[in-house]
């Protein structure tokens, strides 16, 4: 019995594959390498001593996906496969809707035909928009996301909920806050293509001299220092939550619809400048920055109430912001050593 991990060589996917292998799951990866690199597969094997099976193709190629399902006894799926750049999604909306939703539907068609269950969806706190109250729990009302990327996550959730109800299947929607950091081995981490879209990779590249200065978008928010606040969760802690959610689904009755929803965060918000200062302290480096105007669509503050995941999955984030940022810098040094 195997677990299909789509987008399994990407940032969160690769860390989750490691945790699955460490928990003795058989893993099959499908990844089109549009936002990842082939060397990550080798590094997963070096970390775990196990080599997952890997298929490099686009999930929109339904005939190839069917061949994978024919070849393995699939027991569940963790779906990370999606375009994920917020800004780019506004410029290429049709591409984002096609890629993020058609690939999901193709997997669910196989699940429906083969009467499979145990599906975990990589969702996002963007489905809440700017929440009216903090912290954000699973009962916080959803709002229409500002970005096309966020809309594809919300639509994906709706598709999966309808799927679970119609066919009595088990699903889990994991709403991440802001994943950061790298594996302790320094052999896995975030690989931004082009100019980073997320804060920490931009901080990392600025500290390394790849970028001249970090752009801080706005210093007039009603926060502790005027910069936007987010909940930054260590990627290995986040990966472990996927294994806990999968085990939870697999333990439940197979003939009833199960729809589990969890917010995955630390429960603590940190401002942009707090992250910059923590990175500097953790790694004894300097991160030059400049204050810019706010970006359209950016929310002011968002941090999780992760109590439900702790209660039901026996999971919680355990790694400090400083330690997560230390691993990020080790990952950057590893990348530099590969390029030399």
C-alpha cells in the first residue's frame, strides 16, 4: 500500500516525503519539476536511506496518472501539486485555474473510479482573507481571497468537500500559515525560482548578497512596528502534521464521509521587521532593507489558533522562529556549495 505525494519534490512536499519514509510509508512521487529540482530526490534518499519511486510528469496528463494508479495499490494521497506565486497568479489567472484545479480533479477521478479514500489537501490561510479577529481558528468565516492563487485553494476545498459528501470518502484540508526553514541536514529547503515571492527566501538571498536590499512593503500598519504580521511555522513541524493527519484519516471508519479541517501554525504572529532581526541574530549576518509602499491585496495581520490540531492530531509546532531561520541560512550555504 503506497501513499501518492503529488508535488513531492517541492518545498513542503519533499519534507513531508521524508517524514512519511521515516514513518515506514511507501511513497510514490509525481512532480513535473516546474517548481523543484531533480537533485532533491537524491537528497531525500541520503536523508532517509530510502528511495521513493518518482514519476516526472504533469498531472493534467490523465493517461499517465492512470498508469501510476494501475501500477500501485494507492492507500491515500497528499496533494501539493499547484502553482503558488500570488503575484504571478494575478498575471496568469487561466494558467492557475487550469493547473491547480484540473490536476486535482484528475486525481479525484481516479479516487472515485477505484473507490479510494484518505486524501490530504495542501490549502492555505489565504482562504480567510483579512480575518476580523485573531487568532484565526477553523470556525473563522471564509472570505473571497484577493488573489487567483487563493481562489484556487478555496475552490479546491469546495471540490473536495463535495467529493467527500457525495462518495463517503475521507479528506483532510490543511490550512497552512507561513512555512519557513529547511531540513536540519541542510539538504532540503525552499528553492524560489527568480525573485522570491515569500519573505524568508528574500531575506536569505539579501543576506547572501544575491539581492541588494530587502523590500519591506509598508511600515504604517497598525502593528507593533508598522510592518505586516504573519504566523511563521517551521517546515519540518508542518511536514509532521501531514503524517499525523494521514494516520488520523486512516484510523477512521471507511464507509462514512470525513471532512477534517486544521489550521497549521504556531499561534504567534511576528512582524516583518521582527523576522529580519531574528534572522540577523540567529545567523550573525546583516540584512539591509528599504521601506516601500504597501502592496495591493496584502493583509495586515494573520496568525493561527492551532488548538484543534493539537487536540485531535496530538500535533503542535515545536521549533522557535530563530531556529527555523538558522536552518534557512544553512540551506543557503549548502546551495552555494553546490554551485561552486
